[in-house]
């Protein structure tokens, strides 16, 4: 599974609080399933909920949610484009700890495909790469309060 680390990297780049406090970002894979068919290939799809927890967050919650939504647009665009799936794609809970901080728990319904095939008598297993990022994505981006 590549998406948890990909999201961690994106949040480290986009959210100063996360970059400055890496021990406060926690990722959990919950309700995981491997879905395969009885086809000749044993290729499969991971389906899981990625629980992203940021503890003692002191910033603007909008500046945390925006990069997650941007990341979903690149890494789970099919769900964003599907009216019934986007309703449950990204949910969250927040525990208000005081006037200036909170714990935020985000749940992302994710999928990842894996292609398994025999090549010259040897089983080859390969994660399907994510879609290409936009041309300007390599320049990096930040989210600021407007």
C-alpha cells in the first residue's frame, strides 16, 4: 500500500504544523480488504479506510483539510467524481482540547490496485502507479489563510 506514505509526504510539505511536529501525525489502516476475482490472474484491489490523526493541532483546520482534499483529487479522483462515493470518501471527527488546540481524526476511503501476473514462469507483483501529477505539482504548493 503506497497511499498512506504518499499522504504523509503531502502533509509534511503542505502543513507547517505537521512538518514541525512529525510525531503528532498518526496513520492507521482500518477495515482493510483484499478484493480479487476468480480470473486467471490473481491481481487484486486493496480497499481500506485510512485513519489520519493529527494530535494537539493548533492551526487553522481549513489549512489541514485543504491539502488532504487536494491529495484526494490526485489519488482518488474516481471517488470524487462519483456522487454516491464522494459522500463517504472523507469524513472527520475533532476533539476540542482547549481554546487553541484539538485532535483531528480524518477517515479516507481508499483503494489501490495490484497487478499480479506470470512472466517467464515467475510471478510478478506490481502496484499500479498513481495518476500523473499536474505539471506544476513538482514545484510544490502551500496553503495559506486568505
